[in-house]
């Protein structure tokens, strides 16, 4: 019985997982002067370079779609990202009333405790002024990591996450309109 319950619980909890995004920006900065960008990531020892490449490419795809141009030097803004994952356990206790007799008069409460193990991922994207290295925009996303099988599914999953993280970063034409 418990072997039938496990796939159901995994399906239920993965369906409930959502990306929580928090973003912040410097409202005194004139984003309309940004035309070019560069993505930088400082690789930590043992990091998965496949994941790094997917995140870097997704950031570039989203920013290009917003009207910015990727350059190797003399950029107007630098995007830096960091990510981490940790194992977590969600413990839940449910109570059920078990009654006695024909009409369940009297009875007792029975507690059922279950534990759900999952991986929580956090990604931070900062947009920095290249001269001062001051953070101009920051997006932080936390989610239950979903495991994908193929490289194509993994790319699409990462792109979806990055699109949500950079949703509040202004598109080039939006920034120009606000400056006018």
C-alpha cells in the first residue's frame, strides 16, 4: 500500500510547487541609458557547468528579447547570478477521528505523520553598474526543484525560471518611455 501512495504523493507535491520571486531595484537609476549587457558567473569548484551554461543562455535570451545587446566589453550593465540547492523535509501531521459503535458515538483521535523530502533551489540574479559595482536590480527565486530527463526539457525549465525572475527588469522600450 505504501508503495502505491509514494508516486501519488510525489505527483501531488510536484504539482503544488511554485517559483516564489522577489525583486528589487534602484528607483533613482535611469534604466533608459542601458543598451548593452554582459553576463558574468564566477564558477565555484565542483559546480555543474551544464547548469551554468543553461542559466547564462537563458538570461541572454530573455534580455535579447527585451531589446538589449550582449557584448564582451564596455557594457552598460553586468548581470551576475548565483544558485544553490539544499535538501529539505516537509513533515505533516493529519488527525482522524475513529468512532465506536453503530453511530460512531465516542471515539479517539489518531495522528498520522508523513515526511516529504525534496530539493529546494534558490537563484539570485543581480544587475550591477560596471563602474561602481552597485546593485541596480536584484531578483531572488526560490522553488522546489523539478527533475527533468532530457537536455531540451532542462533548457526549457531553466528558461521558464529565468523569464519569471527577469519579468520585472524593464524592457528597453519600456525604460525609454519612462525616461521621456
